[in-house]
């Protein structure tokens, strides 16, 4: 049995929360969940809070806040990156934004940009969420051990891009990873 409160939460997300409750705690598990939406500094995020009710003991409930990057925020990030590329008069670029799980939210490429740049931009963004660091830091971390980077690229099937162009996006207050943005094709 589950209870819930919605605050700026879509029906789809509310349904998804109920599904997660059943998967996480079983049909008989007591669960309360809250879905909220907030905007800070022009970027918006939605959060889903799952609370497992205690079973009569004095133990505190298990809490886990799961940050979510919205499509609107991801699209705004992508558009800002493309505008900056235009301002700098770079070659045609591709920009990818992924959520905290590394799943593609937005992918845009400018006219004349190669399809390889789109795949590389996505790999850069996924690298950031998979490893929790910008791709420039990944490259610099293993500068004395280049085979380490090559091995990671091979092991992950090309989903790690150990060169600059990917940046992690974090919550301002908690530091939780919301997603990442990757850009490719500029040089």
C-alpha cells in the first residue's frame, strides 16, 4: 500500500513512483512518496522522495532523494551551449545532455556537423555521469598511464571519452549529480 503527495509532479512521474514503490518494497510494503518540483537560478529539477514506513520499530524510515533533470532544463543547457559555439564562431558542433543515470535527454547537432560528433558528445556526457568527473579531469588523471584510459574505453564499449568536452551538472546545495553535458566537433 502506498501513500503519496504531489507538488508540481506530472501524472507520468506519479505513476512511475508508484511502480518504483512496488518494485522496491513489494505490494505489501508500506511506502510514502513525495514528488516535488523546484526552480533555482533558471534551472528546474524534480525530485522523488521514497520513504519506507517502519514496521512498528523505533527505527527511522529509510530515505533517499533522487534528483532529476527536466527536459526543459536540459534543452536550455543545450541551447546555451549552441549559442556559445555560435558566438565563438566554432565549426559545427553537437551537444548532448544526459540525466544522472547517463541516459540521453537532449541531443542536438548544428547543420554541417558530422554524426560522429554527435556520438562523441554523447559519450563525453555519459563519461561524466558514469565517473562523476569532467572528461578533462579524466584525461588528466591518467596522463602518465594512457593505457588506463584506453582500457576504460574498451571495457565500456566506447561509452567513456577521456578527452575534454564533458562537464558534470550538480545540484547547488547538495552536490548530487543531476546529469552532464558533452560537446564535440568544435576543433
